[in-house]
């Protein structure tokens, strides 16, 4: 008998802070660095909260003006983080950023699985511990079934908000 397991997925709306961080800010920083060096190794994380945007991470090459990128991306994103007290977009204040060169032991720099000598595992850096799930499937034309309806629902929420079908719906899919 086959054991059934529940597998779920979530999709965040266009104004969700996670989407603003990853799709707008971190991607723009990566794009800027890749424009300077196609072999750039970049591991940056972005955090937003009311009135604050912070970027931290490791970069092995080049320089981009991270506060300028943050301001630009927050202004153009679906929902800029604002100050609860003033309603002022966070981009108008000083965003913070901290980065340092990638670790010499990091496999983004040398060594690591699949990069030559299998004994190089001892050179693997902490940023190489990510876990991704994915595989080819036929559950839907493009992806695993649990994520497919989640994406379609958030796409429809964006449509409903833009067309004002549900009055007062914010980009985070919460009512005003």
C-alpha cells in the first residue's frame, strides 16, 4: 500500500514583503553586479519592515550603490514599506547595507561538490547549504500541482486589486 503525504505550497502576493525583498531589491543588486562581472558570486539577503530596508551578504566582485538601488526599487515596487507614523516611504530615509567578500573557504570561490576534486567538500562554505525542491512532472503543464493553484490565486488577487473589484484591497492582499 502506498502512503499518501500532504505536500503544500504558498505563493505570496505582489506586495508581500518577501516578494519586495527577493524580486525587487535583491534581484536588482545581483543584476547590477552581474553587469560589471558575469562571473560575480553574490549571496545577499534583504529584509524590510515598517520604515526599514536592510541588505546584508557576501559579494566577491565589483561595487554597486546599494542604498540607491534600494530607494529606486522600493519606489517602483508594488507596495513600498512605509513609516507607520508618517506614511513616508522607507526609501526616502537611509536604507542600511552591509556586505563583505565571500569566504575564501566558500565553494562559490573554490572547491565544493562538483567542482573538481571530491575531497574539496571540506572547503564548502555556509552559503552552500541551501535546499531546493523540484523535479520534472506532468501534474500541470509547468509545475507541481500544489504551487500551480497558489500562483493562479495570487495572480487573480492582483487582478482583482488593480481592477478595484474588491475595494480597498492592498498589494499584500489585505483590506485597508
